[in-house]
């Protein structure tokens, strides 16, 4: 879940803590699933942006499962945001 993270400042993410505490963080996620191309893969991308500092952090990941679905892809993104 944390291997493909892209952030402007990977070492200092204090801005993220501040944004969450101050209510200036916007969190967004999107799941993906394509039964025809990869019937056992669900994927998700997510991003968090601070509306005040304009800094952002984003990531993506996937899982292989016999239970793969579009719904599961959406849940993967939410899991990443809630875990963070």
C-alpha cells in the first residue's frame, strides 16, 4: 500500500498532519477493476491535497484476489486513506 507514494516532500509531511487538524485536507480516492483484462485484480489510486499550502501526497496500489471487483477497488482506496 505504501510502496508507490509520490510526494513533493517525502521526508517531512508535517503539513499533512496540520492539514488534517485544521480541516484544510481534501482526500480523494478511486477504485478500478476490469473483468476482461484482469479478472483477479482490484486497484486504487488516492490523493490528499492541502487547500492552504497546496502540497499533496498521492499513491496507488492493487491486490490480487478471487473476490476482485469494482466495489473492492473502491474499498482499497478508502482503506489507504483511513489507515493513513
